[in-house]
């Protein structure tokens, strides 16, 4: 085993420390560094004290939910949630009580009888480009998990958005590895500041839900290292999560949870990760997964068998390689337990929750996550408006949320619930749900004297008539998405495009508020006065949207993923399997030998904006795009080695925040676009600030021959307010550099 560094990164990468200096958190905002060396040493001692029976206690557990009737012998201390792994009292090892997920404590179909504070969706969180806010969000949901008796939060979804039709786009963060890694790392540190474990997931290349249990990701190692894996690598370095959850899909023909390459070679050997790998629920194919690097079988009743209990014990008794592996599994799980202090800070249900303060965190995230996509001057709206027509999207009741295991429900239940009945194990368990945070009420609260009317939008002529009679029309358009199902295309469903076009034709002051899981097409874009992307804006989405519409909040969100003009611009105009498989929430193979390949070598590491740059395509809205009610200028880019500095100025009339982006645009004469750094800067009108960003050399390098190589030569960088609006490039000569992880 490699020596473990005291300063506590779960990997031993040389560049981990470098990456901190970029837009990561200031020291004062970070949770204290984990004392990994101490945790690992204690874990090693305790493993030596374990009996053979005890060694297969921490390695597997159930999903403590009555999925198929009551669970026999359900432990008395199990809390309804995603997972339960018994502890070992004799050794002072606590049980692991696990709950989903990155948006807050999930509601598990109401079985716990309590609600929780819903953060906005991952893509909304990421639109803030604000690690400090990610930390606060993580700290908030982690505190609720602890108060409800959980010590593991299955947060930290960071799969790169290779396809905007992915039903889980809303749970993930971005299409870029640097942005994703930095943001997820900050969120994980926030979660773990509560002395609980956070989990980064789903490792790896889990790029679509269609056929998710058997779709086989085909990608070269170099492309994976420079994209999806880099997001995990940076996230692990910066967040030091106690565990990694492996994914459902296959990679190079192997199930990700039984992939020697992913788990042993990349994660543990190359990155030196010291925590443990837990399986996704129902993702373990066999006992051999242990030898391939899986440390813990989660939700075992969903797998074809309980592999990591007696079967593992028998193997360990008979074979020294298995015995050593079993010891290592225990050591890793215990290292995470001791590093996060689960033993010293026991959890117990019924803890105090400051619901008001937590809702404020959710509201702040929603505000910073809203992206102003179009404004012909109609926004911000005047509070003195006399008549406003609010149309569609259940805006009278609440704001949409995404479904699946990450579904959070507030106290008092949802405002609107539309159950989904269909095929597959989840049908009947999930629903289209709206958090109780009415945009209509929040709009009325902003424009106190206005006559605010509401039409649900089902009858277009009636909505159009209301819009015609009003000064302003605000159409709320929704796209419900869920874990388990991808969307077939990027259109707004249920005739909403027609509704928007008709309303816009009747009222030139039509504003569209999008509540979507990810990008959608906008055939009506030229006809409307303004568009905001509010995503799934969480527990306080209503006031956050109204605050942006009326200018109390100056929008500062920037897109963490590209909005294409149409599916034909994507690397895969048709999502793999979408035309051959029936929709299935579980994603099981239709026949045992069914095959489905997702060919990620098409774009390789050129995910999202990189693909658009390579193809010279103009999207509907580029990665990084976001308007403000003020204007900014980014100038004076200077490079000294791997340090870039530049000046951001607020050239308008209002205070606001700019997200300045630094892109590599050319390397040795070859066009190559990579986000190399970013800075979110708050500025008063007329104010300017010079910021400096340290460039992580992995962004500039190629992965080849088992390591990173940065060729010597000329590297050109430009500043961008988005990936396609760039300043004149500045060249710097850099030396060659070669290194291992
Ligand atoms: C999801 C995971 C989740 C787990 C436990 C799975 O279906 O993919 O993200 O943590 O369920 O609920």
C-alpha cells in the first residue's frame, strides 16, 4: 500500500493540492481536513480484532423498505431509507444508515412520515458555478440526514452529461469534468462536515437510463480519463468522500460494479483511493465482484443473491487471496467510518432541524441557479404592473421536481402529485410531484397591486385571451424527468410549444419560465420577450423565480451544459436503445443475452461544448451562457506558467455576479477547447476585480501510455462569458510534463 499523506486527500495525486487553489473553497469555509492516516491505522487495528463472522457484517446490507412485503427480522434501529448495514457493538462500530441523495433527504414514498428540505436539482446547483454555495447546500442536506438518524448520505451524483436526454440529467452537475469535479467536491465536503459519510456516484460512464443495467459503455481509456473519470478524480480529491458508488451499466463488457479496471486499477491503484466502494442497488452480478474491487453489497434483496455474506465468508476461509481481500474490504469501510467520525458522533432520529434557515439555503441556491437565457428588455418586470397573466406549469400550486430515488418531498407533502403507472419495478412508486412553493403567490407578493390571473394552459384559446388582456404574460413550461427513463427528444411535452407560441402571438411581453430537467428546444424563441431556465428549483422555487423576474435578484446563473438546437447536433442523434427497447424504469435487459452498446468513442473526451467546438456547430445556447441585468467585461488576461490572471468589471448599472470562464482554445496550432478555470465574482456597478486562477495541468494534457503528458509548446487561452463568446487568445509557452496520477 502507498504511504498515506497526512493532509488527507483520499487519493495521493500530486495535483490534488494544486486543484485546490483554483475556484475551490477558502480554507475558512472548509470542514476540517479528514485525518485519514489516523483513521486508516485504527481501521487496520480493528480488522485484526474481528472474528471471521464479524468480517462479513459490514460487507452487505438490505434496503430497509417493504418493497415486496414486510422485511423479515428488520433491525429495530433501521430507519426507512435506502440502505442499512448492521454495526458490530462489541467493537463499537455503528450501523450504517443510508439515505438518498444530492437534493436532500429523499422521502421514500412517505414511509418515514416526514418531509425534508429540497435543494434545487443538481443542474440548477451547478448553474451557480459557486463551490462555496455547493458546500452550504451539502452542509444543509447533510444536517437534515443526521437529524433524521442517517449517517450516510448517497449524495454526490457527478456523471458527465453526455446526453441531454438522460432522465437523470437533473441529478447531475455538468458536462465538463473540471466544473463537475470542483462542484461535487465542495458539496461532499459540506455533507461530510456533519460527521457523516457522503458517496460520490455512479462510477462510471453511467450516461443514460435506457437499458441502464446492461448498456455497455464503449470508450478508450484516454478519452475516459480526460472526461468522465477526471470529474470523479477531481471530486474525490476535493471532497474526500468516504465511499464511491459504482454504477449499473457495463464498461468494456463488465458490469461497472464488477469492473477490475474501474475499481481496482483506476480508483484504488492509480488514484490511491482509501475509502470503500458500495454497489448501486441491484447492480451486483456475482461474488467475484469482490475480487474486482467492490467492497460492500447494498440493497442486497435487489440483487440476484446475497453474495457478500456467507458465500464471501466461505471463500475467505478457503483461500488466502480472498481472506486478504475481505480484510481490505473491512479496512476500507472502517477507514471511512473513522475518518468521518461516525463512531464518535453517533446519529439518532429526532434531531433538531431549522426548517426556516434550511429553506433559505434552498432559496439562495435556486436564485443563483436560475439562468436568464433571453431578455429583450422586458425583464426585470415592474412591480407596478397592473395586470399579469400566469399560465401553465401548475404555477398556482408549486414547482416541479425530478423523480426517482432522489425525490424529496417537503413537510406537508407535495402541492400536486401525478402518479405514474406503467411498466417496470418503479411504476406506481414514482410520481410527477410539485413542491409547495407557488410561483403565482410569489408573483402576486412582488406586484402587490397587480391583478394576477392564472390559467392552467390546458385550453389554449382561454389562456391566449387572458394573455391578451394583460400587460405581461408569464408562461410556466415544464418537462418532468425521472431516474429510470430517458426522454425521447428535447421538445417540451404536452403541446406546450403550441401554447407558448399562441400566447406570445397575443402578448409581446411574454416571458417563459422553464422548469425542466435539462435542455429543451425552443421553436418559439424569437417570438417571446424573455426566457429563464429555473430547472427544478426546489423547496423555495416560487419566491426565487419571482425574485429574478422582478429584479430583486440579479440573475447570475450560467449553463453547465449546452442547449443544442436539435438532436441532430448531438454525437448520437438517436439515443442508444431508445428505438429498440420498451420504456422500463428498472432498465433490465429484455432477454438475458440482450446487448446494447453506447458508443462514447464517437465524441471521446469531447463531451458537450467540446463536441460543438470540434464540429463547428452553433447550439441554441452554449455551455457557460447566462445573461444578467447588468453587463460585464473580462479583460487583461495574462498567463505565467499555469497561473492565469484577468480582470472582471461590472460595466452596467446594477450590482451583479459574473462567472468568468477561462478556456484553452489551441494547443500547438491544433484547435482544442477545454474549460481551464473559472471565477464567480460579485461586483458593485462600476467595480472591477483582478482574479487569478491556477490551471490544473490535467486539463491541458493527454492521457496516454498509462499517464498524463503535456507536450511542450504554445498553449492559447481565452476568456469567455460562455464557450462560444471568447476574447482574443493569449499564448503561453509551456514545458513538457509527464506524470502518473
Ligand atoms: C440509484 C442510486 C440510489 C440507490 C438507492 C439506485 O436506483 O441509482 O442513485 O442511491 O438507488 O436508492
